[in-house]
C-alpha cells in the first residue's frame, strides 16, 4: 500500500508570552507579507513588531498567554488521519507552521524519517493567497531541498468552492443561525468576515478576494436561503496601506444604523485563534454593544467538525487523482485570467 505523508500548512502562533515578539518578527520579515525592498524589510519588520508586541501580548493573555492554533491543528491532523484510514488510505498527517513551531524544516525532516512514497500538501487556507498558501509552499520547497527530501508531491492550492467544504460550512452556519434567531429580538444580518489584505496585493493579481466571494456565494447557496441578508467584510488590518473594503468595523456600524443583529462567520479561517477569539469575540463584540447593535452572535470556526474533516479527506483522495504537481480542488485552474498570481497556469 502507498504510504502518503499529508502535510497541513497553517500560520502558527506564539506558544508563550516570550514568543510573541519573535513570532511577529518572523511574520513581518516574510517578503510575501511585507512587500518592500529587501534592504528595508528587516528594519521595518523590527519597527512594526515592536509597535505590535504589547497589544498582541495582551490579546494572547486573554487566551492563557499563547495561541491555541497548534493544539487545534494537531486535533485536525489526528481526525484527518483517522478519516483517511477509514477510506483505506495509509497516511500520516504532519503539521508545518509558517511563523512558529513546528517550522517547515523540522517537519520536512520528520517526513523524510517516516519515508513516505509520496507527499500531499494541504493548506488549511480554503482560499489561495500569495501571502498564505503561496508563502508556505515556497517555504516547504526550500526546506525539502535543505533536508534532501525528494518524493512525488501533490499540492492542493485551494478548496474555496469544494462541495464538501461548502456543505460542511453551511451546516455549521445553519446551527449558528438557528441559535441566533432563537435569541435575537431583531432581524439578523450575516457578516462573512475574512482576514484582510492590502488592496495593492489583490490589484497585482492575487485571487484571494475573488475566492472569498466565491466561497460566500457557495455557502449561501448550500444553506438554501437565497434571500439571506449577508455581506462580505474584512478584518485584521496590520499596516497603514489601504486594505480591502468593507472593513468589519464599517459593516457593524451599518448594522447599528439599520437596527439589525449580526451573526459573524469567520469565512477564511478554519481554526480558532486570536483573530476569532479576541478580535471577533471581544473587540468587535464590544464595538457592536457600544454602537447599540441589537444582538451580536458568532459562528465557530470549523476546527475538527466531522463534516469538515470528511471534506478534507475527500480533498486528499481527489487531489491525488489530479496530481502530482499543483492542483485545485477540481484539478485545473479555476481563477479568471486576470488573477495573475493564481499558482495554476492559465488554460490554453
């Protein structure tokens, strides 16, 4: 039987208060994140990290002093391994974080020691962006060269409109929506909140915004409520540039003016972390209450939801049929040609 190493890509997060600053430095030293000349980046990364370390440390203090992302990703890895075994797939699931342990280099060493027949790279980012999946894939390739890991590799670039993923997400939304409707005293507007990006990155060809919008459309369709009051918005602005609109702050203010309750759905995150547990659950809830929004609710991230894990298992099985090499959840390129940073070649 073919032995498959499945590698989950995720962001990573500090595992102690002392790790917050080096985590931020790793983040802002990444050329995919801070797009300035290379000779400026180290100094600018230091300046940004120094400015953000105090508020970031305070946020992680609310979570017990560290990010829960590693433990949640480990849970997902164990669940996925079991789901693949149930499908008759001999797979071991590894984790490679981008900005904190376990880094790609250590994971590549572990994969090499396990000696698989092939490797399947599975980003825990449903929508492709050069700042997330693109950066992680490059980091992994560099790591495998350093450790001498040479195996057949299939890389899934995205699964933003995979039917299994959409169905699992819609099912979780349905539960959250029913609970919100049972408690709310006003109509509900669903806020699909995704991590923001500087506008220039999208204008230069990154397909992330397009894919986020496709995800939202697919989830609403799978939910079966075409008249659902909903909006796509963006959070977590980190630099002074103009970021994608509308921001979640603007959308919450509009909800207050319209006298509607809100149900916030983290649509580009599949694991709980500081952007959901602090930004959404604390900071934006406080803003909504201050503005008089008549109800603030939040749907959970997928974490190890059984439907989501089954969707991931299905993506591995189908992706192997499309590989080796880079593939989308349907095999070929899906992005319009205007998205030049899509990792798939434009179909001829």
